[in-house]
C-alpha cells in the first residue's frame, strides 16, 4: 500500500514539474511576442515621425489616455 502511494506521489511530482516547465515556456513565448509587437510599433511610430508616440500617454495604472 505504501509502495503504491509513493509511486503515485512520485508520478504526480513529475507531472507537476512538466506542467511548470510548460507554463514557463509559454510565458517566455508570450513575453517574446509582446516585445516583438512593441518593437514593431516603435519602428512604425519612428517611420511616421513620432506622431503616434505623442498622441497617447499612460496613466499610473498603465492605461492609455490622451494627453
């Protein structure tokens, strides 16, 4: 009985580790995509002469607001 419990516990721990690794990879991928989008937006704003950069600002909570 204890042997079965120990085996189940070990298998569950391994599944948790795999799930955590998968979640970390997903988070890294999402952050990379956000960074790419930000970079593209900045390049686009620079190409327009910075007009887009001046039309919006961020409040303390991070929401976009008009200046």
